[in-house]
C-alpha cells in the first residue's frame, strides 16, 4: 500500500523561492576564484603548504590507481 503525505504550502513556497534565488545568482569569474584561492593560500605556513601538497599527491595517486583498476575490470 502506498501512503501519500502532503507538504504544507509554506514549505513549498519556501523551496520555490530558494530555487529562484539560486538560479538568478551569478557565478564568480575565473579571476575572482583565483583571487580567493590566492588569498586563502597566503595565510598558509610553509609547513602547511608542504603537508597539503603531499596530501594532494597521495589523493592523485589513489585516483589514478582507481581509474586504472576500473579500466582493467572493464
């Protein structure tokens, strides 16, 4: 047996209003994203940059292994 639950009208209107606002929002340009990234990175210490770089290398190696395993299995 299927059960139908009715959503209150106020919830529906809030959801639809949020959707409209999100659709009208402009995305930041590549230059703006780069500026934000550089601002964040400028606060990192040398040790933190090294640590983040090593973590990124490990994640990239894991990704490559996963992709190779997928290719072999297919």
